C-alpha cells in the first residue's frame, strides 16, 4: 500500500509540474510588445495602444521608441499623456515624396519616443505600461502597417522588436507590432481638437482584445493541466485499490 501511495504521489507531482511549465511557457510566449488599433478602416483615423511588458529580471524599462511607416506616412499624430513619462513626436524628411489624399508629402512624423522621467515611473519586473497614439489617415485596405519598436532598459540593454513574421513560419523571437487595414468606414470622422483633448485627459482604458485572449488562453492551459493532474491521481488511486483487492 505504501508503494502504491508513493507511486500515486509521484504521478501527481509530475503532472502538476508539467501543468505549471505549460502555463509559464504560454505566459512567456505572449510577453511581446503589441499594438491594438481601435479602428482599422482605410482612410480613417485610429487610436493605437501599445502594450509594453518588462521582460528583464534585473533591470527596468525606461524608454520606448515606436517607428512610424514612411511609405504610407501618417500626416496626423497625437500622443496621449502618461504620468511620469515624456513623449516626443519626431518629424523627418521622407526617403521619397508620397502622395496622401491627393497632396504630395515630403515630411511627416517618423517616430515617437517615450522616456521615463524618474526611477519611480520606470517599468519594473512583472509590470507593463500602455502607450497610446491617435494617428491618421490609414492607408488603403489590405495594407500591413508595421510599427517596429525599440525597448531600452536601465542597464543599457536594448531590444529591437522589428522582426517580420512570415506566413507558414514560426513566430519570430522579437516580432514587430503590426496590424492590417480593412475596408474604409465612411462613418468614421476625423478627430476634432476637443475630442483629442478629451482622449488625452481620459483615464479609463478598455482591455485590448488580444490581451484578453492571451489571459483566457493561459488560464485554459492551466485548467487543462489541473484536470490532467486530478485525472492521473484518480486513475492511480483506482489501480492501487484494485491491486490491494487482488491480494
């Protein structure tokens, strides 16, 4: 009986460890810099929310730079103010003139840089921060908008989130945040100055759908692993009871 009990506990421990590893692996895989647009309609305006997790166990994140497209540039870029962080919109000459809305554009916003003002507002271990932009106009439907990000840590290390995912290939280690535009939404108005001001003062932020799905996916794996643990334990106890009865 003692051997059967010991065998049962071993099986339970192994199953539990496996479930924990699965859950941790799923959490690590989702810890990327991502972007969530609230509208992807072509020729319209959208709010982009960047989710920035801190992945270092020894340093904090104190700077984020998001590079904006130059082949399909945004002619309007506004930044939502974040307490303890300074934002700078960098405007540069484009590599070549681009026609936007019937006008030739030679200069446009090419990046946005957020910098923590002090150590208190830096992003620490097991923490994340969201950064928001209002941009427009979006390019034609079906355009993949890639927004490479550069994450800087207090120890001087830099992570470039700039790799492009290829169809049919595994996700790269540091994928660039991106989204694809959809058909134009004629009901989408250009943001007014008052609306932009209200957005800048807003404090309530809805949880992006991708974050919600990540959480649901991780918990699904955890619950599945726990189910496997309980099933293995029950089976082991039944088998142990049968052996005892047979004796």
